[in-house]
C-alpha cells in the first residue's frame, strides 16, 4: 500500500539519512519552511498540494487571506513582539522615536516633586527645632506668687535681668572672668522692655535706684512679709527674695504690670558672645577697671565673651558710675542682637544651633513664657537699639544716701504712656 500522496514516489524523498537511504552523503540541517510575505511561492512541482500557512492562528488558514489581512507572525524577520525596536514599537518601524533615543525628561514633574520634598524638609526641620528649643527653656519663675499686682495695660512688658550668678563657673572661670566668688546672686543690670503698637521702649533701671520694699509673700516659705516703708537699692530686692520680690518691687514703685521675666547669668552671657563668634562694637573712649578686668582702647573692635562681660559690668571707671554702665549695656545688646540676626548666623546651622543652645540653656524665664514671646522680645530689642524705638534710663531727679532717686513726675507720665501704648515722649535728661 502506498502511503505517499498522489504523484509522489519513494524516490521523490531524495537520499536522506533516517529514511532507510543508503546514500553516502551526510544529512544537512533540516530547513524549517518559512511563511513568506508577498506573492505566493512558485509551485514545487506537479501534484504537490498547497501547504497549510498557520497564519490565521487556527492552523489551517488560507495564505492569500492572511496576506490580505496584513497579519505578520514575525517569524520571517526574527523579531520578538513587544520588545523595543519591533514593528509598531518605539525605535522600530512605525515607532514613536528613533532607535536608541530616550524620551525628554518631564521637567515640570521633577520641579514639582523637588518643591514638595524641600517643603517637607523645611516643615520637619522647623517643627523639630521648635520642640528642641522649647524644651531648653528654664521656666523657673512663678509670677502667680506675686501679690497685689497692678492692672495690665496695652502692649507687653518684659523685665530683663542680668544677674551675677556664678552658676556653672569653675574656679578658673571665675578668675578669668573677674567675677569673684561671692555666694548667692545679685542683679548687675535690670531693664523694662515695652513692646507695643506705637513703638517699642527699652528702659534701664539703675541697680542703685532708691525703692520701697512692699508687703510680699516669700517665694520659698510662702510666708507674708509686711511692708514697713523700708527703702533700699533696687538690686537688694532681688538679693532678698529673688525674681518674684524684684517683680513685686518694680510693679509697686512704678505701677507698671510686668508680663514676663527673663534672666541671664555671667556664664550664659559670655557663652552666647563666644558662640556667635564675638561682637563688633565701637568704644568711644579708652578705659580700664581692675574690678571688672576691663582694659579697652578707643575705636572699633571685636569683643569675645570675657571682654564683653567686662565691658557691660564696668562702672568704677566712669564718673556717672551706674548710669554710664546702663548706657554701655544697651549699646552692647544692640550690637549683639545685630550680630545674632545676620544671615551668616541664621542660615548657618553650624553656628545657629550653638548660639541657640548657649542662649536657651542660660536663660531663666517665667512659667508662661513661650518661644513666640522670647522671639518678640529679641526682635523688639534689636529694633529699639537699631533706632526703631526709644532707649532710655529711668528718669532721675537726684540722690539720697548714695541711692538714685527717680523723678516721680516723669515716671508717672512714662508709665501712663506705656499703659496706654502711646508714643513715649518722656526723656531721661
């Protein structure tokens, strides 16, 4: 029985290994039939039937129909569908861009995400810095213990105190800074800063000011001490019972309500100056003082922490003594505030954080003081000393027993203007 198609014979198979042929020629690699595009292939000989094309996906499609439908299996060109460079793909025939090229970067998208990233970093850093700084504030003064307080006026009043506290100083530090080793602490400087809508005012209170000690409640004992009409120097009130008695005495003798209290000691002051890299100041006249360690020539110069402390503490070298010292203190605070607020400090984290740390670690404030209040105080001081407000001493009318007596008429007018948040017209002359 002949199993070969009609018109085929056994000899039509040719001499191939594997079909029982005895031919000596080795079998060459078999060649897979290819589906060719274009006109149909010429007939392979009489009686050879049309072969299945498999182009329709069914296994028995008509080649002519497949050609007309435009279907291309890809086998004829060796292409892999879906790969870059294939027909209809980017880089290939009918693709969107030349082979090997990349799409242009989406700059709008990149700028958008960069801006979002920067904003997130700024917010996180700001929040972290706020809580870090807030945790460093030493809220140790309780103004609720102050009794018989005057009514609060318009604006905000800060009592700023520089004490001679030796807290944190070693024996070597005390010697270097010429602070001595006295026990306890007293006030070296006192100022009232009024922050209001009609302008800010900084008023220095001479430590030798003559004041009356009123009835008060002891900050530690809770015991009430009745006033006896006793007069003393203002700094003695602080030495007697600390910040709360000082606030009570200032309010009683002025009629001005104190909203916040801020204190800094010797070590803290010197550390802030050193952290900021020194403060440039112009000294009008050369002076020396063996008590404070001051030894300055006239002219512009940069003071480090030790020198700055000597500058603001000196009084024995001046004929006006404490009055001249308060002027020097205001002058130096202006220079310090300006130095801290420069971009080279604020925008440099390696400088900004040490300055913030040195300042906040050294400050003692009241329990209601917040970072916003502290910032408001700082920028008001910077503005006042920069010429945007009034800077003055408490008006003095004379002296009594070595104490400086305030001018009662001027003080009354000054307090009225501050309580009503009016522009200050009173002078200390």
